[in-house]
């Protein structure tokens, strides 16, 4: 095998590995969230799943399905503790499919969290630098790496940097079925933006 052929093969393999790295979506049938999260969530790891997203954006998604209303009610205050202050609470109608992985949840919580990937000498996860926060103290949903530091990702200005966006905020999506997860039976956090997507598709069908 010639030296030039070996060199070209090495370059080709590097390109292929790079392409795979930036389009990877992996599913682990267990909750692999950080051990720093509330101890009360430990018993939920085996019924949960983790989606590693390196497909355009980079984040970890933890899906915690529930089949018992009492179990969810006990877990809910502790799930809320992992939400970033100022982050919205998102409501989805059950069943809800996470389009990136194709995984489906009938009722429960989907937690959108930082990837904790290393980018240069930085880690894409908390604690984040104070300069990222808004005057109200909230974090941007995504950041990008620029000149050795994190800056908020601006979807309007930085369209070319889509593939380098990393999640900064931890958001919670509630998948509401009205039975196991009934919004009338759980306390919602005060001073929290609510994004209600439960009737989004139905509204499109209204004449």
C-alpha cells in the first residue's frame, strides 16, 4: 500500500468519523442524568430513557414516563428542582413523540438538558459564566463557542453556526394525558413562562 494511498485513506476516515459525530443520536434505556440531581429521582432511572443528541444541536434529553399518578405527584417537586431558573415549562399533549429519536411517551416528563460535552477547555454544562445571563438572571436556551468562550446563540444572526449550538438551559416538557398527569392536581411553579403546545395541531384544523 503506497504512502499516498494511506494518507488519503486516513483523511477519508477522519471525514467519515467527523460526519458521524455531528449527526449522532443515541438512545439508552435508562436515565443517565447527573448524580448531582435530587436523590429522590434515583428510583426512576430504570423506567427512564436518555437520548444523546449530536444532530445539529447538542443536548441530552431525559424522558421519564409514568403509569401511576401518585408516583408522578411524588416525583414532580424534585423534577422541578432541575429546571433552570427562568426557563419555561412546556406542555405537550399525550402521547408525545420526540421527533429526533422517534421515542414516544404516553405521560410524564421530558427534560431537555445540557450535553456536558468538552469544547476546547470548556464544558457545555453548569456552572455557566455569569456574563451569559440576562438582566433578569436567566440563561439562553443555546450557546456557541467563540474565541475560547461561550456566547448566547442568536438564531437570527448566527444561521451558519446551527451545527455548533449547545444547550445551556434545562427545560422541562410535561406530557399531559389528563389522568396520570392532570394539571389540576399538581402545583405549577410561580413566575414561570408556560408554553402550551397541547392544542397546537388541533388549531391548524379549525376552519
